[in-house]
C-alpha cells in the first residue's frame, strides 16, 4: 500500500555537511519525510579541499551523486612520497592500489558542497536550527525552545556532535597529538596533472599537495604537537626547510584553516531511534584519507537498511542494529590502519625512509585491500 504524506516516517538529519546531505539526498528518494537541520546560518566550506579515494567515489555513485560531483572534481592517478628535499621514497599508480574499484578524485570543499546542494531539494534544509538536546527515542529540543519527535534522528553533526553528547555515553574525542593547516594555493609550476604528493620530515612534519585542476593546489601541512592549540608565531616557519614548491605555496597560506586532529574510537552508534554517522560516530586521523569515505559509506549502508525496513513495513529503529553490524568491522580496520601508518611515519627518519623505499607500495596496497569490497 502506498504511504500518504501524513503517515510517512519522519527522519531528522542533524548536520548539513557531506555525510548529512549525502544521506538526506538518497533518503528523500524513499517514501520518507526527511528534514535536515544545520546550526550555522550558512553552510560552511572550511577545510579547503578533499582527496576522495576510490571507495569514496564509488559510494558517491551509489548515493546517486556521482554525476553531480564528477564535473567539479579532478582525477588523481598517482601518489608520491618524498623526503623534505624532494627525493623520492616511493611512488606508484593508484590503479595498482585500487584496481577495479575505480578512480580517485580531488575536489575543493566548496565545489563538493555545491555539487551536493545542486542535487538536493534545499527546501528540506533548515539553516540556523541548532539542536540543544536529543533523546534516544527521537525527541529533539532546539535552541529556540521548540521540540519535535521523529521516527529516526541521525547525528551527522561532526566530531563535536550535539546528538552524540546528548544520547551516547561516550568519552570526548581524543586528541591525536597532531595539528594541521589546510589551504588552497595556485601554482602554474605544479600544473593540472600533478600527483598526490607528500613530503615527509622529522617531528611529524608532513606537507601534502593535491592538484584540484587548473593551477589550484590543495595544501595540507601537519606537525606533532603536545597541545591542540596552534603554536606561537607564523606556523609557516615550521616548514621553511622544505624544498620547492614549498615556499611558493606557503606564501599563500597566511589564512590557512587550523585544526587539531582528533579521534573517536567507538562502535556504539545506535540507541533506539537515534543513530550516528560520519565524524560524529568515528572521527579519525586523515592518514588514509578515509574520513569522508567512511562517512559516505555510512550513508550508503544506513540508506539501505532504512529502505529495507520501509519496504517491509517494519519499524526503522529495529533496522539500526544491522547498520552497526555492517559498519563496525570496516571502521575498526580503518582506525587500526591509521594507527599503524602514523607509527610508521613517526619512526626515526632514516628508518622511516628506508621502510618506504623498500615497501611503500606494498604497504599502501595492504592498507587498502579490504576496502575494495562493497561496504
């Protein structure tokens, strides 16, 4: 029997970031009443750029968003690992890492949000609607004092999730003793066909450049740090000893976005009528560039279990255990691999460089092999 508008299950997606918009897009293709709320009055596009590994691109296609994203993205075909002087430690074709899973893409964060918005009925988004409190049974109180009740509440509101803090008894995100800066620069010398390239030094220093197409380059820099606060002085001095094109790019990073790196290591993402996705559930180190990929895969799996419940006329809440069961092992793998890769990068410089020269490609292939399977 076809559901009427009045008896469609009500779903609230909290957070209009990548995970929230991607999930809401595919849920709205089902007989569901879906609303997205976002605490900010405008959709934020901080973070500069994103590298989307092949499993993230595959998830975008499964969510029906591949065609919207692809024209705004840039294909990345090779990865290079260098020392700070530009000497090659390891380099390999990404097809050798991902095989038939597909291409890897890079994209500006603004362009990604534009793609998601272009594919979405934005009348279903309420900006400036902050969640003050939620309960496990679908009740939500907003900061303006209004209350609503939903058949499902999805916390897609990032590492500092209000939904997680309200409903789940979990520790605060753990600081990974790393901080980073992100910005977009222009460099005709790097060019539109350049590779994903990371330059590694001591003290946990890393300088990643990813082409975005044209002359634009996504720059990501990282250091080890005992505190989540930015160091005093001009942070760019920390990378002054990196060879070209470091100086050329750093000169454009005065307004870089700073962030401490954190992790949420938990497999407890469901409570009655409430579920967490993306960074709200399992924020992780960017070491494998899997944060966005895992968020998009969350959306794929959650949409599938909700679709099956609706088709069977079952309670959506009863399907959430299936979502958690399908995601737990994969998330665990990514967290563990991030830890291993971060430890490798933290080895004494001569030993790290030797390890990457001898087995860099083999390590990368092993890191990603389990992610070839569908989520």
